[in-house]
């Protein structure tokens, strides 16, 4: 068996990431349709809760796949032996947990008033 070159390995990784993204997108679409159908029927069962939880988890997984695929594609654009352009990195996006916590506090406050 011949060994893969650096570029071949990156191309294979890119193809695998692309396939995984397609499968994840398909699962997200199916879950979103199920959740929407339940919402329209005003039927929020445990299956609805499970689907919502899985969809949220899949969105996080999908974001990770997109980041990894971006890094793979960046590596493919850089010829072997050359270093990537020295560009300042952009700051990471803000973490949305603070907003989520604030919304939870507001919801809890509304419940107390009732």
C-alpha cells in the first residue's frame, strides 16, 4: 500500500468533512421539520424535547465541523513547505452563554410575578 502525500491526506480529510457536513445537515433538517410539525400541532411531547435537544447538540457539532473544514481548506491553499501568510488573527466571537443566562433570569422573573 502506498503512503498518502500531505496534499492527498488533506483532500481526503476535506472530502470526509464535506460528507459529514451533508449528513449532519440532513439530520438537522429532519429534526427541524419534526419540531416544526409538533409546534404547528401544539404537541410538545418528550419526543419533541428530545428532538430539540438533539438539534441543539447537532448545531454545535456542525459548527465544529465547519471550523475544521475551514482549517483543512486553508492548509490546502498553502503549498507544502511554505508558511501561511502572517496575518493577525481576528478575535474569537463572543460566547453566547451570557445572553442565554440573562434570558433565563428574565423568564424566571416573569414567572415570579404571575
